[in-house]
C-alpha cells in the first residue's frame, strides 16, 4: 500500500494564469494546478474571443511545463 505522502500534489488555490505564478508552482514540486474563472477572463468570454482563451491556455501549459 502506498503512503499518501507519495501522492502527487495539485495546487488549486492562488493559481494565476501568469508565467511567474505558474513557474513558481512548478518549481515548488506540484505536479498539476487547477484554475477556473481566471483561465476564462470575463472580457474574453463576453467578446467570444475563443482564440484568445485558447492562446492563454496554451501559454499556461507552456509556462508550467518549463
């Protein structure tokens, strides 16, 4: 049986869709982060800017993986 200490960590609070924030989380050792509304800015949703939302998502993945 595995110890709970061996389980990967996922941060879900204080996660921002910025390069500095995501690099900090990755450097801390978490294996994943969770974001909700911050990943889907109201102004982009209201404008139907799906390409902008997709670009932000792609950037977030790139920043976290580095």
